[in-house]
């Protein structure tokens, strides 16, 4: 519909209005709530997005993307690490081969201080998508925290080879030199 067209054009304000209309017209339509959440998240309206994702999951509890996006937004919403990990684990349980979901889970483990799980999960994500600069950066951050500096430099350099202006990877690599 129109919301999808607006979303694809990155007109998230208009998309949000369209999806809000859709959720009012069909309150039991999980996908409308999911798309509303995505549109709100794209505008950094994370607490409103969280409500939309939770509404989608109440209707359709198997929406892996909603769990993943809740976990990805968790730091902005000051969600406890335990809840963040639970959401990310649920997303991976529902879609075990999704590299982006493994990336979110690995980062959730890192933020929860579960460094070994973070490392192996991010490595699984990279085995599925070796071109994900953010995942290489996150692996570099985990390896730095594990005091594996040489491996961390390699991961950060891979992130920069894919995305030369990756700000976090540049800063992290500069700190390791």
C-alpha cells in the first residue's frame, strides 16, 4: 500500500501516518503494527516503536523481525540486558540463519558481558554474511574486550575495507594502535 511506497522512499513520517491508519482500520493485522514499528524506529522514535512491535507480537508471537528490532533498539530504550538477550535469542530461535539477527544477538551478549557467547555468535553471523561491516566492527569490539588485540585489529580492518568511513571501527582501531 501507500505506507510501503512511502517507506521505500524513506518518507517515514508519511509512512507512519499510513501505518497508523492501517492499525486503526485493522487492529488485528500484525504486519501493520510491525511496519508501524519499523517506520517509527527509522525516525528514532524508539519507545513508540517498541509499543508497535509489542502489539504485533501480541497478535502474531512468531514475528522474528519484531523480536530482533526490539533487541536492536534496547540500548536507546534503556531495556535491561537480560530482556534484550531474551528478545534477540527468540529472533534467532525463529530464524536461525538470519545473519542480521545473529549480529543483534551477538551484540546483546556483548552488552550483557557474555563475551565468549558474543564472539561465537558474531562469528556465526559473519559465516552467513561476510560483507556486514557492522558485524566485523562488533566482533572487533568483543575481541578487544577479550584482550585479543591482534584479532580485534583484523576484524576492525575488515569492517573498514567494506565501509571505509565506518566511524566506530575507525575510532576503535585508532585506540588499539
